């Protein structure tokens, strides 16, 4: 006789009784005088209890019909032949707390084995995967305290702030492995593959600062007790490294197209990013994040048949890491510095020669920018220095002009805009700057937030997964990996011995 056909007497009695109570309440005088909002609230509360009892009844049914196996072998090959019934554990579900009862397979000196736990894919902690999923989603939207409140509103269950943080960290453990094995659709063969990186500071708890920052914070002194003076730092931030990879159909352009006015009747076409992939980490350094960006690019173009280009804001360390990674992999990756970043230097230089608000400054900046876009950055630098000298500007007055000139000369090899524009590449880092705002600033800069490295890392990675549109796929992958780690790895031959 099929074990699952043998239903225990009285199965579902509590669920049916609860359902009858709900129907009786709806027919009664109390419900008859309620507004629809009051009815919704009460039905939600009673409905949760009904669903909790239904889940409990199902678990009781599975316990009553669990097949008794002759023996079960653990991962060391030790046979657990002694079987005991009645082993219980609790599970905090999205409907409320339930009890799980199952058989235990025992061998003296070894941990008990519970094959039924593997079939249910029960977590190590008492909180269900449903609650963990909610924690992962809500923690990326607001503070852990707000996430706790959101879980309570959605389920009626109380999950503390610290527990939400721990569940969130647990939810993120498989993200790197998930992307290492992910498959990608084939892009158009002429699409450019764009790699870009940036960084954004996060306010950390003192015990989560990098050693150098923690040392600076411990030894820092300030002139004033209540605020920082010019040049002083709080030494309380840790950089989150952010990376992005995306495909882009090349759009060749002219220098004048880049500086076309906003009111132009027919604005020139611009490259449009597609298939964006984001990553971020506050634990791993720039080298690790850049390597991850290259890994993603390799997955998209394993034979290196497409054109690759790297976009940066001029950070020397990031440039060095991109060059080193490209060299290690034997890939030619031109590096282009964001034009907007260059413009900031040019505008700063302009105010050395013009008064604030002078419209002539705008024309001057446009002329220099056009020259830079035509590949004459070094000549522009020489002209800025020459004008500063001719104008006999005092050293403090010409500081920004000298900084601009020095920057243009030092970065000239990465300002090859004629090649970039002719090839249809992007020359602005809007994608990665937007990623820094979305992944980092929008969540991590909540007023008063002080992050642990573990909590910040989990939230960053989960926000990246959500931004990539991969959360649902990742979640199923994560649950499969959880079953492997917690359950399958405990049995001989990676097999859970359950009857069909």
C-alpha cells in the first residue's frame, strides 16, 4: 500500500475547524456592522491563522506518512541504522510558527540525520526561506529597522532588527557563485562591450573600517569640538567599489555632436546601453571588483571577438587595475576618461580668468572642450598655462588653471576622443555614476546609518542582483545551494535517501 495514501485519522480537522470559524464569523452580527476596511483587517488576521494551521496540518501529514528506511549513510559512509520517531523542531514561517516532526536516524558519536529535513529543505536557523526572502527584499529598500516593520506588516510576524540583518547576510552568500555560472544571450556581433568602475564611500562602524582608516580615526584631532574645519576628515568611511558591464551598439559621432545644444530640433543620436550588469563590494578591494568585471565581460565574449572599452573617471588606481587585468588576460582594452570629469577641470580653470557668471566663460570652455574632443588636450593645457602667465595671475589665483593643465597632460593618453567618437564608443560614465547613486547612496547614505562590513556587503550585492533583474533566478539558485550545503552534503554519494 502506498504510504502517502494512508492518511491519518482526523487529518485537516484543525484547518477545517478554523475555516468554519471564519465562515461563521462572516455570517455573524459582529462582521455585519463592520466597514470594508475593518473586514479586510480582520480577515487578514484570521486568514493568516488559517494558513498557519493548513501548513501545520500538512507537516503533520508528512510526519505521519514518512517512510522508514532500513539505514541511512552519512558523508563518511557511516550507516545510521537506529531510527527514532518524534524528533521535533520549530519553524517560523510567513504565516506563524509551526512544528516539524520527523524521523531521526542515529549512530552513536555522530550527529543525527533527518532525511525529511532535506525533502523540506529546512534552513539551519528557525526562520523560513519565505521570511528570509522578505528580509532580503525589504533590507535593500530601507533600513533594517524599516525592513523589520515591513515584514511585520506583510506577515504579522515579528522579526527583530538584528535578525533581519543576519537573514539578509545569509541570503547573499551565493551571489558571486551565481554569476560565475550564469549564461548570457548572444549580443549583436558588432556591439561594443563596455567595462566601467567607480567607488563611493560608506559610513562604517568603527570596527568595520579598514585598518588604515581606523588608525587615522583613532589618532585624529579636530580644531573644533562640534564641527570639522577645512581639510579635516571624519575618517569614518570605507569605499565601496562598484563595477558595471554593458553592451552597446556603436554610434559614430562628431565632436560637435557631443556639444550639441539641448534645444536642437534634431539632437544627434547617442549610444544606448543594454544588458547592464552591476556589481559592488565594500569588502573586496578594487583589484577584486575589476577582476569580477572582466570575468563578466569574458562570459559575454569568451573568444574576445568584440571591441572592448573601459570607461573611468580618471582614478589612477582604477586605471592601473584595468591595465593589469587586461594584460594578465591578454586583452586589448582601450581606456577612455569620462568627458564630464574633464569638463569639471576645464570649468574650474575658467574661473581663474573670468568673474563668476560671466557668459564669456561658457564660450571659452566650449572652445577648449571642442579642442580636447579633437585630440588636442596637450595643446589646450599649454594654452591655459600661457594665459595664466600672460595674465600675471598670482599663484593662489592660478591654482585651478595649473591643476587643469597638469591633469590634461597626465591623462592625455586616455583622452583619445577622436578614436572613441569615430568608433561609436561612449565617452561618459553616466551608467556607473548612476549605479553608485542607486546601489550605494540611495540605500547606504540613510541619515544616521553606521554599517558593519557584513551588513553593507550583503545589501550591496542584493541591490546589484535586483538592479540586474536576476533576483528571482538567483533566489532559486540560492535555495538549491542551501539544500546542497545543509542537507545533501551530509549523505553518502551526495544522495538524500527518500522514497518517491
